[in-house]
């Protein structure tokens, strides 16, 4: 057992509820935030809700002091956790995602209303809702705005919204997300302002950065360069051998008694795949930074047959994204990690130099999960958990502004 913090470093706990919690990327970032001059995080996750049983098991394993509801949020009552200070959550985004049909009538779009139901019940001082960048331009966001009017469900809150890029906060991944911050009007009166979004700490053009009018130009203000995925991730995994996925069937000792396969530590997700010869030939034909366009007019011989490496579909698709069958650029942040990031036909998910897709281990590191994080589920379920997570570094940046609003007032550099 760790000894209690000294009086000079003790921080009154800030209680957090995590809705649509997934594997816990949002919570992990908040737990990793330690205020300057302190030796531990003030954030305590008191409750979490997650429908997917594998993800709920992962969350419970890593946050064992949290009450986890593994089921439909519609069936969850906050009960005795109505004194929480903060609510976090990223309602499902498939109906807004540019990868899907962007169907405004997708029933998953309405799950944010369950999030609001919990906010009404608990009435935290701050809530943060995360979604894809397109949510900002959706009718559902307009509806969210409207219920902050006098006499409506969220009349006690004022909203601020920005589209943030995880790369601007030191994450080796260019991932844009809509971040809605709701500030309780009582807290706003204390602060004399809404809780702000965190200022970027990194910039794509940091070497050409100039302070804006009124900004200090000292070293503490200047942003750092975006973090390149090569040194941050692939240099770390270069000495780790690819392995078969360990066989650990679920048992009665699994978190929440859900009998999910696991646990697996993050490095155990460096999973070997066995691509078909045609796939291997395609990988080998794609140069650093290349993509499917590099396969045009290229052939390979298999069993005395000459096989075309491209496809009619790829050849005919000359516009739009070039990320399909693309190699990651080692000298810049990765593209957005999605739920099938182990499939290069889904995006720029080939290793920068090796002739293979990235592994779940590398995807987890790009998202910011630590080496000792415990995972439950099949390898496909775990990939889904990784892709759906809020990047830990982005969550940590959000934790900093929440802390300043609730415990650091009077000395915030954001005033």
C-alpha cells in the first residue's frame, strides 16, 4: 500500500464518471495527470458504463476501484454516485463518421441523449463529450445546444466547443475530434468564464511559430514540434519479436465475472499475421510513404502465373484518399487509428519500413496506452477497443483544464 501524500502534495479528490467508457483511454489520461507540485493525480473514477463486455472487462481490470456497469446505459442509474464532479464520455459516432453513411437517423446518434440524462441526474460541475469532428456540424449538436436554453434539460450549463487535434498535444497521431465542454453556471460564476479548452503544446510548424499579439514569446510559450510516430512508437517496437496471440480463455476470475479471454499486457499484442502471398507482394512493392497507387502496372509471379498487384477498383479510383494500402510516414504523426488498424486495405496502416501491417501493440502505443495496461477480449475485440479510445495524451490535456477550474483557480495560466 502506498503511503498517503504529505500535506503539501495532497489534493482533494475529483470524482469522475466515465460513460461509453470503452477500454478507458479517457480515464487513463485523467489518472495520468499530476498537477505541478504534487505527486499523484487528483482524479478518481467512481463509476463507468460500457455496453461491450470485453471492453468493460478491460476497463474494470485497469481501474479496479471503479464501479463498472457492463450493459446498456439506458438501464443504468447513477444511484449513490450523484456527487461526482466530472462526467466524461464519447457516445458512439458511427452515424457521424465520414467512413460510414453519415445517417442522421442512425439510432446510435441518439445515445448522446442518455449521456445527457446522466448529466441531469448527477449535475456535475463539468462534463466533457467527445465525438468525431463531423458531430460539430450535425443536427444532433444543434439539438444539444438548444437544450441549454432556459427551462430546458441543461439550462444550468453553458457549452463551449472546439475541434481538437490530438497531435497538438504530443500524441503521435493526427486525430481530430469535437470536444464539447459543459460548465455548470455556478462554477462559471466562480471562474467568471467557461472552462477553456487546453492550449496546444505542439504544432506542425513549431519551427516557424511566432507569438500572436499579446502572447509572451519566452520558451514556455513556444510549442514543440509534432511528435513523429517513428521515434515515438516504431523505434520502441523494433526490438520486440512478433508473436502468436496467447491462448488465455476466460474463467471465473475474469473482471466482472464475464469470462472474457485475457488478460494480455500491451506488448503481448505484437501479434504476428500470416498474409497471403499476394498481400506480401503488394507490401513489398509499396515504397516508404507510398500507397495503393504504387501498385499500378506492377506484376508478380505466383506458381508460374503472372498476377497483377493492383485491382480494377484501385486503378479506377484516382480521386479521394490515398491512404489505402499506405505506409505510415515515420517522420510525422500517424493517421487516425481506427478499429481495424491492423488491415492495410482500410487505410495507411502499413509499417513505415517493414513489409507488414502495424500490430495492435503499435496501435495501442500510438493511442498512448502504457505497457502495463491489461486487455481482455479476442484480438479483434481488442483492436476495436484501441481504435475507439480517446487518445490518452489528449485526455490528459483535458484533465489539466478541469483541474485548473476545480482546484487550481487563482493561479491558472489560462486566464
